[in-house]
C-alpha cells in the first residue's frame, strides 16, 4: 500500500523527512470536490512537532491547519 504523498513534516518550519510509519503522527483528510490528483491526502507531523502541534481539519476550508497544543508547557 502506498502512503499517499507524504514526504515532509507538515510544520513549514521543520524540515524533517518522513521515513517510516510509526514515527510522529499521520493525518489523512477526507476526499473533497476541490481535490486535484496531485493534492496530498495525508499529512505527517514528525514526533518532535507532534508533541508541540496538532493538525485540525477545517471543514469549511476543507484543509488542515497547524495548531499549537495548549497542553504542552
Ligand atoms: Zn517536524
């Protein structure tokens, strides 16, 4: 099974490359009508970013947003 087109951490400030499943957090968004064939369906946060950030799916905009986790102190 191919894991969509995940290649980098979803945090633009982070340059970690996706290596394998089981590291960090993987998010797969539902398909929508705006989809183009090249549009990645999956987003990945590396384990370091997953501690600090979360990805929230915005149903209106139909995209994920990077949000800072408030629990991390
Ligand atoms: Zn990262």
